[in-house]
């Protein structure tokens, strides 16, 4: 029996035990400063913001996880009453979220 890591459960663990920031602009700023370990983006993220995040992630070697749902669904998973397009992971806590993220090539 293999241990499949569930994104939903790891996100909940991350939000309880780790440190995250919400929002594309704040995430890009933290990427430039080197404070981010991983980035989670919604599939509906605006193209220009996604290009910026991919660019700075590639430069700094930060892995990205693209959530297949919309920003509204990601916000609901994160327990927020608003749309969340981007989550920057500053500290993963007890979660294994970094194993799900893939480096930008």
C-alpha cells in the first residue's frame, strides 16, 4: 500500500503549522527577497502574474505547485472567504507540501 500525499490534507497542515502569505503581488515581492520556499498557484491565475512568478521562481530555484482548481476553490480550501490565487510558503511547518511542488525548468 503506497502512501499518497493529498494536497488538501497537506495544505491544511501547512496552514496550521507553517507560515504562508496570500496574494500574487506579495508572493512576487517575497520571491525577489528570497523568503519563499515554495509557491502554490491556482490554475486561473492571470497570465502576466503567472509569468512573473514562474520567472522569479526559476531564478531563485523555488518549486511551484499548480492547483488544478480556481482561485475561489483554493480560497475555500485555505478557509478564506475570498479568492486566493497564490500562496507563498515561507515555512512549511509539519506539512510535506514541498514534496508536491515541482521545480521550474
